[in-house]
C-alpha cells in the first residue's frame, strides 16, 4: 500500500510538485493572515489597557467655549470628585493628574527642538483616566466635554486606529490572496487526481473487477493528495517561522520595541491549523474528483 | 445463479438497444457459451451481470440478489463472487505472475498468510506451477490467459465470466484454455463464456445461447456454434432454423431454461 503511494507520487512528479507548491503558497498566505490578525489583537489588548482617556484642562490661552481662562482648583476638584464617585467611578480604573511641567518634560523628551518654542504654561494640565472597559470611552467624553475648565476630552485609541486599519487591510488582502490560491489548489488537486486515476486505469480497472471496495480504490489517491498538501503545509509553516523569527522577533522588535509582537510560539500554535485546513481541502477536492472518475 | 427477466439495455446516445427483452436463466454449476456476431450484445450481457452497467428495464438477478436494488457500496461484494477474464488478459505488466494473482486478494484485504497459501494452489490448478516469478511478457499468450484465469478464480468465485478468452490465441491453445474453464466448471463454478470460436463451441457440446441484435434467438443443450442440436425447451417460438435466426424473436414470456434448470437459489 505505502509503496504503491510512493510509486504514484513519483509517477506524477511534476503534478505532485505543483500541488505542493500551490498549497505551500496559499497556506503561507492563510498563515500570514492569521498571524497578522493575532498581532492586531495582541496590540489592541495590550494598548487599550495602557491607553487612556485624556481630559485636557483649559489653559489661560484656551479659546474653547467652555473655557474662561485657566481651569481653577475648584474645576479640578469637581472633575476629580465626579471621577471618584458613582456613576462614573464604576468605569474608571485609575486616574492620574499630569501637570503642565510633566507634560512639558514629556514633550521635551519626545521632541527637544519643537518644545523649545513653547513654555510649560502653554501646555494644558490633564487628567489621565484609565478605563475598566476601553470601549466605554463615550461615558467619560459625554460627562466632561463642555464642563467648566475642560477644553477637550481625547480618546488616545483614536490615534492608533489608522495603524490598526492598515494591519486589518493587510490581513484582508492576504486572506483574499489566500482564497484565490486555495481555489487554484483545489482545482489542481482535482486535475492531478484525475490524471493519476487515468495513469493507473489498468490497476484500478482490475481492482474494480475483483471487488475492491471503493475505500480501497480511492484511499491511495486520497493519501497522495493529503501527503502532497502536508508537504505544502510544512513548507508554509517553516517559512512563517523563519519570517517571524528573523523579521519580527529579530528585527522589528528591536527597531520598534514599544510594541508587543507575535513570536514563534504563536506560529507554532498556527501551524497545526494549516495542516488541518490543508488536509480538509485535499480530502474534499479528492473525494469530489474521485467520485467522478473512480466509481466502483 | 444468473437470471435475466425481460432485460433491455440501451446505452446512452444510441437508438438501438444492445440487449432487447432478454429472458435467460443460468443455473448453479452450468457451463454456457454465449455466441453471436460482433455487436450482438454478448459483452453487454456480461457487463450487466457484473453491474458495470445497469439494465434500462427488466430485472437482473445474480447469486440471489436483485441488482436493481443493490446499492453501490455492495457492488464490490457482488464482484467478489464473480471472476472475469478478457480477450486481452489485462495483467499488470510490472508484476510477476504470483503478484498478479496475489493482487486480486490484496485489494480485497486478504491476509498475507492466506494469500501465500492460495496463490500457489491456484497456479498449479491452471498449470502454471513453477512460473510464479515470470513477468507477463515472458509468457506465451496462452500462459498469460492462464494467469488471468488464476486471478479470476483465486477467490473461489461462484461464477466465472469469460469474454472471448480465446480471441487472441491459436486453436490448440484455445482448446486448452476452454478445457481449463471446463475443469473449473467441474469444481462447481458456473461459467459463462462469450465467444466467436465455432470450433471450440462445436467440440465442447455445452449449452449454447445465441444472441442476434440483442435478442436471444437460440438456447440449446449440447449445442454447436450453428444450431442443430436439441433446444433446451423445444418451444415452437424459438426458431431452430439455421441462418435466418435473426428474423426470429423470443416471446416475452419465453423462459426456456426456467423449467429445466431448476432454481438458481
Ligand atoms: N459503452 C457503450 N456505449 C454505447 N454503445 C455501446 C457501448 N458498448 C457497446 N455498445 C453497443 O452495444 C451493442 C452491443 O455491444 P457488445 O459489446 O455487447 O457486443 P459484443 O457482442 O460483445 O460484440 P463483440 O463480439 O464485437 O465483442 C453494439 O452495437 C455496441 O456498439
Ligand atoms: Mg464483446
């Protein structure tokens, strides 16, 4: 049985190789899409925890309607009080107050040149509010937008949205490409099996006549398809491991260390699914074409 | 063992039926020659027995099973009870004699042990002892056909179908092959042999069923290739005339062998 499969694979070498390559490429895109999606959710989880809602207070230069000069101590106390008491307190996990000097120090750290053109008292003081549920930003915004002494309520997540949008688009693109490649893979597997069945019509003709069951007739072809697809899945897994190890862990994580990145552990967790998907694909494609060309 | 009740087979995209209202019963242990001109429907008959094709109308019963009601996953079991040989032997060129015969048992999942026991035995029966290691191209045509017969009977089928098994062989070899089929028949296997070979049919004096354009025009015991012997049932409708047989139809209810053959099941 096994030797028959080996013979079958070799006899059909060119076709087998093309099945391996096409599944390799398509599963690589599937895997890349899945990993990008994981990256997005890792970042979201991580960042949305860290990112806060900033309630910027009025400075003496503020032009906003709710501002009449710099925010007073009474304004600040009212805000602090509102954040600390129901109903808002249930949404709030932590509150920090950032003074103008602190804001200036951070500005200087980020961009020394530009910060030279402002003075600390031009930068607004702010409450940095951490939320229990980052999605409930609206509650804070509604409560404080327009309150006395508040110039603006900013959800820092908005800053990140374009970044995530790019990643999401890349995921969608890679999955779309994977879809096209998968269609090609299915068709190719079907054609390959039809060709293999034709090449071996002598054997299968005899098998049929002596009463081999359809399982026995079809299994070798099915296994050939599955083996070819598994080779492709293995190659896809190897490429993804290499890409994440060199490209993400070895390069991106060093260049832009601010983020949490997916690691080869995530890739290892994805690989079994590539195999499962590939095997399901090969089986379906095989059975469809076998039921057409290898009837009992 | 095999029973056709008013069986008609029309292939797709053909106007004329390949078999037309055939009634025929072959009892257990019988030896039947199926004769008729090319295109008369002999191979079609055998294909229907194997359920390679389904009858367009009428009932085909084989080994007590109504093939119309046999689901496709049970077809392999039907075929394990039927051996088949063809004019072109259909051996696998890369396998030895032994492997060719063993293949038939491997693909139905027999154990190595039972294969190792059954194959030499059947090779001896067909007169190929000591030739198990040869490849098909190292054998004469007659020997190749013996390998094919060995493969067909190694699973001890109840029925052996032979579609012009001597078509590629010289007269002496043909007679040898037919004698072998007769020996197999003597061990209890029902044999149906389609043939063009008049000498063989004449010399064997077995039951002969003649087809013309898909009709059974003759069915007689100890018949010759052309008629002359006693019909199975001297039914007046069944013509015993010499060449004009084509003109005569078997009546729809004419089941000549039924009374004589005595129950297939
Ligand atoms: N697969 C098929 N499709 C369409 N027509 C077919 C098919 N097989 C056979 N026929 C037709 O059915 C008729 C009977 O064919 P069959 O093969 O049964 O004849 P036969 O008696 O075996 O002939 P031969 O002695 O030449 O082998 C012929 O007219 C043939 O053309
Ligand atoms: Mg024929």
